[in-house]
C-alpha cells in the first residue's frame, strides 16, 4: 500500500503537469471502486486546475469547477501519459489536459477512491478526511501533541502510531523504522511513553518520512512515482523486512511479530 511518502511523491509528480492547465475531457470506468465512480466527475471537464494538496494519503485536486479527491488504496497508481496512449486494464479514471497529456488512475484491486466535490463544498469536510489526526511533517505535530493523544491509550505503541487519529501517514514500514531509531519496544503500552521518548519519536518520524520523500518513496513490491521512477528508500531500511538478519547496530538477530494483523520488525536488544 502506498504510504504518506509515496503519496507525496505522486502528488509532486502530477503537480508538474496539472497546475495551470485545463481538463479538456474526463473518462471514468464503470467498475466499482471503494465507492462507485460518479457521473459528476464529468463536471471537471473544462475546468482549470488551480491547486493540488495532500492530506494524509489523500490527494486533492482543486479546479475552477470543484475538487477531485483521490485515494490510491492498496494498489492504486497515478501515471502521466500521452493522451493518445492506449488505456490499460484497470485504468479507471483519466483527466485529459489541454497540453495533450493525461493523468490516469490505475487500480487493480479497486480499493482506491475518486470522488468529485462541487465548488461550493469543502473537500476537507469529506467523511474520510475530516476525522484525521495531525500531519507528521507539519510544525503542529509536536511531542506534546503526541503525548496528549497517547496518554489514555493502553494499546501497543506500534499500533497507535498507525492510527490515523493519532498521527496520519505513519504506516507499517515507517512505524517500525521510527521505533527502532527511537529504541522503543513496539509492544510497549502507548501510555507508558515518556516525554523524552516522545520527543525522540517525533523527531525520528519527521526525519524518516522526509528522507523517504527525498528518495522517491520506498519500493516494496512495485511502487513508483507518477513519473515512472522507482523509490529507493528501501535501501535505507534498518529493520523492516530484515527478519533473521543481524542488526546493523548491535549484531543481534532482528525479529518479527504480528500486531493487529500486521508484521512488526524490531531488534530485541536495541529496543528493550
């Protein structure tokens, strides 16, 4: 699943070709995604793109005729292609631009989302967006904010970091890596985290996410940005996916456990 860095890389990729351009035409498929694709998407035809933003793992495209909310789901991918390029299987949405270029949404498993929001409505009030917690890369995400959110939570800290009500976009990979760099046991109750640990955790979350974005994301399976370039942050992963290997810090064996049906990778020696 594309995580926050991958979505940010995708957003920056399509931004280069969308901003300031007019959507000449819209194509949408008939297969149901997370929500059925609405004929209202055609209202974007003739609209000029005025802004593109990311909120958590949602991409919001603002136009003169309303907004488009996109979520990539499990296997979704936005690509930049020549409008004359033949559509592929699972191409569910296409924005055809006045430049002769198109943005296409391809999603094999169809867990993604493409929702039109009329120009008199606020896309940030969409049901999946308005409930989200703080953005990890913004100054508003502080140790104090994290501690306040964790103080009544007895669930393991790893699972809490993946809760979008606590902080958005810290998916499985980045939660494992942040906890390793912070030397925190992933099974620790969230409400046992100290102020000092929260400070370190916030710093590491910000650093890891920023570095992943700079590297083009993390290539797990087949992620690539909208420009077709692969992400390379996978080369920097310290524990994720390294079960049975020696820890690069202490030389002890990296372990894997399952928490909330997701694999957690950690070093029992470094993260006591």
